[in-house]
């Protein structure tokens, strides 16, 4: 008998391949064992998914340092964690997209001609390309922190790992909190979203302080360096997003001209 993953020769009593480590599956796939595999992977009390989430809250520096330093079995790797967040986001948008569109009101942010058309184009773009928007934030944050902490221990790729973990965590948590808000107070969605961004900012201060062993003064200086770079990245991404909205939603430049 050979391993179905790497074709390494196995014995008849082998439970795992001693070459690639894959489990030897002998049973035919059924709904029962498929459900059993799911519960063992994601719903078990001591599994990597819950451990990763819990420790990202209380000791995020341990999760990130562990992965950077070669630990691969204790926590979910950042790419898989991102994939899980995208999967949950897909289900979330599928079931609650109409509720979210009702809760998104951009009318108070500008006074443009064709405001209703702009609002619709913006909300459509956000929902249609939410994964693209979300994914673009990760390298943007990584560039900023790599510059701010250039003299520290992480290279650019390792900074990407930081935000793969933290942005995936924020996505997963915000999904469940947003569903709760939609069910009890849908009109408060926009206010709640702003609150989430503020908490995300505080969380990253907490993370970076622990990760780079900063005192209060050092953290303040790094935050002051982070903010202008963040603003520049925000402007660049906003311009790109505006161009993409014009292209994908067939808007004219007249729609973007302020009302007289």
C-alpha cells in the first residue's frame, strides 16, 4: 500500500505516512465522516482554530513570533486563517447583503449631484470586490509598519504575516458582531462600523507594543510616524478605488462633480 499523497510505501497497519505525515484514510467518504472531520478540525475545544483566535486576543506576539520562528503545528498558519475569514465573509455577504445595503447610508458624507447613483455604485463595488479591497489593506499596512519599524527584527514578508493574522481576526470577529447588530439595531450599522475601525486601531497599538517591546513614549512616537504614512496610503487606495468604481459601475465624471 502506498501513500495517496506522496506515494511513499506504507505498511497495512500504518495510520499516518512516515514521509509526509498525512493521515491514511481507508474509509469511503460519507456525510457522517465528513461531518466528523469538520467538527474535529474546527469545533474541537483544543483545536488550532480556537487557540489561534484566543491567543491573538491575549498574546498576539506569541502567535506571530511562533510562526515567524518556524512553529507550524501550534497555530493555524496565516494563509489558512485568511482563507477561513474569506469563507466566512462569503457566507455572511450571501445571507446579509440586502440588510447591509439598507444599513449603509453615505448621503451624509458628501453633497454631489447624482448622490443616489454614487451611493449605489459605492455599495455595489464594496460588496462585489470586498475580498479585493480587504486583501489590498494587508500589504498596505505591512509597507507602513515595515518602514516605521525598519530597524527592528522583521523583514517585509514577516510584516505581511502580522497583518494576515490581525486582519483575518478582525474580519472574523466583525462578522459575528455585525450580524448581531443587524438583528437588533440595523440602523446603527454605520456607527457600529466606525467603532470597529477605532477598536482595530487600538488593537494594533496593543499588538505592536507587545511585538516590538515598546514603552509608552516609543509607542507614541511610532504611532505619530504611522499616522501620516497611513494617510498617504489611504489617499492612494481611495484614488485607485474611485477609478475602479468609475470603470466597473459605468459612471461619468459628471457624477463626481460637487453640486453647485
